[in-house]
C-alpha cells in the first residue's frame, strides 16, 4: 500500500521519528511472538497507532523485518569501524569488539533475539545484501587480526580468516545461549555489565594465548 500525500508532506524529522517508533514496536512484537506469529496489527497496537498508518511507512511485514536488520546492523558496523581503526593494541581492540557484541544483548535483548531467531536462522538470511552486510563483520575483525600479525602481537603462521571465524563463532554461541535462555544473568545493571566484561576478556584471553606471538 503506497504512502499517501499526507505522509509525504510530513517534515523529515517527524517522519523519521514515527518510523523509528514503528521499528522499535516491531522489534518488541517479533521478539515476543516470533516473526510468523506476529501481525501488522500487533505492531500498530504496540506502537499505539492506527493499523493503516503502518502501511504509510512500510509495504509489508517482510519489509519491516528487513529494515530492522539493515538499520540496526549498519549502526553496529559503524561502531566496529571505530574500534578497528583505532590506535589501541590488538588485544584491547578484540576486547572492545567482544564487549560491544555482548553489551548489545544487555542493552537490547529484544533486538538480538530477533536477529538470532528471526533473521540469522531463517532463509531470509541468505539474501545477498544480508550476506554482504554480515561479511563486513568478518572483514573488520579480520583486519584487526591481520594488523596484530603484522605488528608481531599475534602469530603470523596461522590463518587470519580461520582465527577470525573462531573468534566470532565463540561470541555467537555465547549470545545464542543467552537468547535461548540456556544461560541467565541475574543482578543489577552494574553486575550485568561486569559479567559481560569478564566474558569478553575471557574469550579474548583464550583467543590471544593461542594466537600470541611466541617471540
């Protein structure tokens, strides 16, 4: 259903705000009910708007899910770009990457649940644009690993791409276990932040001691 002239006349800031509200509502609905168990009307109810208004911003439920991935993932990659391009040591960069990934779950568990359960493990994840976007994550971590090998912080006799896959895989399994409820973190915000920081340091510690240059 195309946007009407009223929506097209909206100031861009107002339109962006309404669109963001609908996306946040969709994240909560998809996380609670699953993508297939959710209706556009559920998203409208969650956002507190009329059912028809959703169609002024999105063609259908599929486009809403795709937009959630594209926009949230783009922001995540921007943060990773900053870490990869920094002047810190390789270990500090990897700890920052791990902490960022883990803290996304702490701050927005609903979004991570949608990513893991409704996007990552579905056929929609095989779209070329999504594969390319996820490939950017591997590219950025790979850049950190290769820079560490060049600087002598990491062993240069190991395949950087394999090491990168192992590093991201460890964090992916940690996040998935939290999403599935296999691991539960009880405590206040400070205690949760401390826990995820420790997990990040543990993952990087195990990774570094195996990759560390023996010289």
